[in-house]
RNA sequence: CGGGAUGUGGCUCAGUCUGGUAGAGCGCCGCGUUCGGGACGCGGAGAUCGGAGGUUCAAAUCCUCUCAUCCCGACCA
């Protein structure tokens, strides 16, 4: 590709509305342009990267036996009504009507459509398993799109759906995808980690997220320094250290104490001169419309996903101020487990069994209680792991040390089970002629998000640093033959040679000053730069720069193809990649 | 949806408080010089100051409404 005939509108300054590096650099390198909030145009360079990611994903999906299809973006409401998601999915689902006043939506995901397709075609266990995937544009009307391609409303995603006749098959499909994902992300050249994720009502280890490790990630991962354990913060189990059950132990009679104006844990502690670990924090939630209370120690954080899963709910949110008043007869800040409305089941974090004589809210304005015993003074519906893991906690699998890292979710594998097949009657006849629902799994990869996360993980003050596997072009050949026709001619010759090798090259043959060419090559982040100048030509060499390390070497012009091939191989290898 | 902020040539911003003929840098076009890390000189084009209404002799500037975008929060594969 000749840059003189290409379209790369670079920017010298950061766009005003970009916050994160990937957004700034994608804009500055002329790869994307915003059309409207959360919706972007992909320019030639950006599209090339997206397509390269998609192609790697496609190859690994095919290799794993999945079959590519293409499903519509516009979906009829009645399918969504079948699964109940038309009502449940909420504002994120962009709905509209056609000229006949029929309801439609833009697909944020395709479980309904794929299940509908399969149920019409597959009737026998002999046709199973089947795994269908597509690479396509999704639309989710995010409450708050941000960070450029990282969290857009419209984005490109690969989604796959597997259908199996039994549990063993479903498990195999799941782990086949898990393996394919590892291969795909490795080939893309990103540092990533599969982590256990929340699988809602399904339970077990049948949900993993693939995280690209980057400082700027929105998610936090808890991982073990000594074993393989890694989990999303919301999923990470907390193991309570052994100790005697103190819920029935002796404790002075509970008494109320006035704590005027003390709402927060810190304020109460300061007022009563106790440490936060002597306090019980009582948090009121609404799960699927019903109130629930969760108890954790004053110095801990309650994990709402764990509480939601414990009570088997779908949607959990904090009780609003009015509800708190109704349930506790007090303003926010004075809720406690003792004397709470009987309509509210109280669940306590397991850790609370290990001590007694607590301080807690009194369900009365400006008042707390002390000497509270959970066994004596309140009714606890159950004890369970309810809190968020902390770096000081032990690894739940091996007891080792835990560390926290930031990550960007770029893939998710999930066992769906019968959720959709039952509701939509996607059934088949088994070996015994019995009708059974298919067992499903779904597997997503954020294709456009990967391009952004590659930049989040690899950039410097001069611009992007793309892995060669997904760079818009692997190499940029820069000709400094301004008025030196010999240089220009030789560059042409080299370009032809590189093209002949089948290498993806950009040829900077523009009439620009050298500084401009260098700066733009760095900004765009071609992993390899070849610079041919007058002096080099005279000395029979061309300069080769590794964008990642900045290392420059000289390649001989005699035998250029061979020297270049060897250098190129080294660059790929340094990224942990194989040349194709 | 709550809190905060911003809308001025293609881009980044000044000008708004204190109303008086719309600015700079970058980019773009032309000419010349320059040519190994985003050059320089000269000459140009390009803006109904987000939109609507109002106050005023006069509005980018003051008032009202509205739209859009961004940030924080809640939310989210």
C-alpha cells in the first residue's frame, strides 16, 4: 500500500473528548472517527486491524469445529417476548417499530435468534452437537458509553452458541471454546488471563472471562501468586479461617446507645471508640422486588453478586431511602439486624460467626446498639460467603497469597444450560425417542474492543505499538528520497520485493519531510520500520527499527529479502508470535 | 437517571466575568527556501460563535428554553 494514495487523517493533538489512551491514539492515528456518542466510523487503517483480529478469531473458531453464520441485526420483538427478555432486558435494548407498527430491536446479543434458527432445523440427537458463530455488529444502548472503542454502544463482536444433547457434550463444547480462546488470544499477541467469572444461577466453574492485563482496565482480577487461581473480583470466593462458632457465646445484654449524627462506620467507630471490625454493617437491598438484608463486618465490603446468587435472584439493587425508612423506622445509617422488620430476611457473612459482642445500628434514628449477639438478639436466615475478597485474604484454592491486577474483559465463555432451549422449546429426540431440551453455551469475543485493549497494553509517548499480528500493516517502508531519485527508485524496488514476499507493508512514498514520516510511523505503531536514506543507499544498507524496543539495526541491501525475513522473524518472536 | 462541565473555521483553544466591526496555533490552498525526528517566509481560503426565543441602539458575551458532547456516580457481555 502506498501512503501517497491512502487515507490516514492523523491528528497532532489529543481530541478533547477522549479520556483513555486507546481512544486518543485511535483517533490521532486516523483509525477511527466518532459519528455520535458511543458510535464510531472505522477508517481504512482501523478496519485493517479489526479485520486481522476477526480473521484470527475466525480461524480458531473454525479449527475448533464451529461454523460461521451471519444473523440479522434487526430482531423481532416476539422472539424476545418468548424468553421474557423483552421486558427484562430494560433500556439497554434499543427498540423501534416498523411501518406496520410491529416491534423490533437492534440485537445486543443473539441467543433468541440462534435458538429460533436451531429449533427449526435440528430434531435429532444425531445432528448434535452443533456450534454456530458469527462476527457481527452489536448494539447495546449503554447508559453511559465511554472510552472510545472500549465501551461503545455499537461494537463488533464474535459470538458463538453451542448446542449439545447431554452434560458431557456441553462440558466438552465449553472447554473446546475455552481452548480456542486461549489460542486466539495468544496468536493476537496480548498478555491475557482467563479468570473465573460470575455464572449467576448456573453455578460451578462454567463461566470464564478472558482479561487483557492493562493498568487502565475497568475490571479487577484477584489472582494467586502460587497457584492457577484467578477470578473476577465479583466472583472470587473468600475462605473464612477456622475458628469456634461464637454466635451462642456469652455476651453482656444488648443495650442502646445514642449516636447522634453518626451514619457511617467511621463516624460510629469514632463516637464509640471501637475499631471497624467490632461493627456489623447492615445493608438493605431489593432483589427482584423483595427486600433482603446483608451483614458484613464494618471493615469489609459486601459483594452484592454473592448475595443475589445466594437468594437466587436476577436483579439486585440498593434499597432507596424511602424503603430504608420503612423497613428500619430510621434514616439511612442506622439499620441493624436486631429489630428489623420481619419481612426482611437477614443473611450474614460467614466471618461474623467468629465473634460476638457487636456494635450495630438500632433501627432507630441517631441510635446504635452494643453487646449484640447474632445468635441471641436476631434471626439470621443464613451464613454464607458474602464479602468482597481483599488482598490480605488467602487464596481460596491453595491458601497462597493473593494479588490484584487490572484487566479489560475481551472474551467470555458461559454455559447457558437450558435457560433458552426450555423457554423456546429447542428440543430434540434422544436415542430413546424422548424429547429433550438442548444444552446451550454461549461464547463472546469483543473484536473491536481487542484493538483498543491492544493499545491500552502497548503504547508509549510517541503512539501505538501494535503486535505484528494485528497491526494495520506489519511494516512501514519509509523512503527519504525527497529529491534523490536514486533513493526513491531503490525504495520502489524494495517495496516490490517486500510485496513479493507476501508481507503486509505500508510504503511511505509521500512528498513529506522525514520528521513527519517518522512521527507518523511511530504514532500509527507499525511494529517494524524500514528507513532508506541517501547515506544508507551509498553504504549499501537500510535501517530497520523495532517499534517496541526502539532498537535500530542495519540490513544489507544486497540480499535484502533474506536479511529482512530473518529480522522480521525475530520481531515476531519477540512478541511471542510465529510468522505466518 | 442524579451531580459537574463544555459547545467559537477541519482540530486544539483564547475572547464571555465588565455587551461595541470574531482571534491564535495546528491543518488546508498557492509561491519560494528547506529536506534524517511533526521546518521557515510570504500570500490566501475557511465561522450565520450548537439551536430557538428574549433584553438592548448594539449580543459569542446578559436572560429563558432546548439540543449535543464529555467527566463522576448508579448500571453493564
